[in-house]
């Protein structure tokens, strides 16, 4: 793999969830975003990434655009859950 991210990778569930998690962690402490719950920040990032990836891969149609808000919920929940799991593992906590 010679590239970090491609539009094709960002159009996949795993690629978009990874990018959403990374970008959310990078920007969540920006002054105007601190007032917004992190889950909403990650949802907004997921919508933007999915819209851009769908557009730049030539797959943007009215029906795919209509599904982006719903798919963004899954992406944001996955990104937030992955971060929470890593944080719990780093702190040595386990689920009950």
C-alpha cells in the first residue's frame, strides 16, 4: 500500500470509521467544537467524509445521498465505540 487514504478506502465502512475516529480525536478540542458533544462531532465528520468519498468516487446519486445520514450514524457509533474500547483497555478496565 503506497497511499494512506484514498477515496475508495474512505467509501468503505472500515476506512470511514477509522478516518472518523482519527479526525474526531484531532479536532474535538478545537474551541468552537468543545461546546458540542463528541458524538455529534463524529457524526458530522462521518457525514462529510461519506459525502465526499461518494462524490469523488463517482457514486453520488440521489438514492446514495439519501442513505448517507443513516450510514453516518453507524460510522460515528463505530468510531466512538472503538475509541471507548481502546480507552478502557488502556486503563485496564474490563466490561462487566
